[in-house]
C-alpha cells in the first residue's frame, strides 16, 4: 500500500480526532504549567514534558503516518523521544 492509499483509508475523521486531542493536551499542559505557583517545579516540568512526548507520538503516528510505515521507523521514533525525554528529565530534575 502506498502513502496515498493509506491516507484515503484512514480518512479525515482520524486526523480531526488527533487534532482535537492535540489541542486538548496543549491547553492541559498550559494550565498545569500556569497553575504551578510555588509547587515543585521539577514535577511540573516532568508532567508537561510527558504531555509533549504523548503529543509527539500522536503526530508521528497519525500525521507522519508511522503507523503504516515499517515497524523499525516507529520504534526508532519512540526510542528517540524516550531517550531525549530521559536526558532532559535527568538534566533538569
């Protein structure tokens, strides 16, 4: 199956649902960061970073069509995101 066939098969509904989830997660991370006040900054930063990783996975799977790509590409993307997140949490926690 080529790229055009996979896009037609998935349809606009999945793209719209993913977009809505991305918007909700964006507002959630904004509210979490805004409401932090005097709380533990490392925990808040880790939570917001975790939401960013979830958003990156959604973008990779749906918009970059990694769910239709060879498995090695999806695993490479996930490994990269987890490694980068781990490094950032280790540096700033």
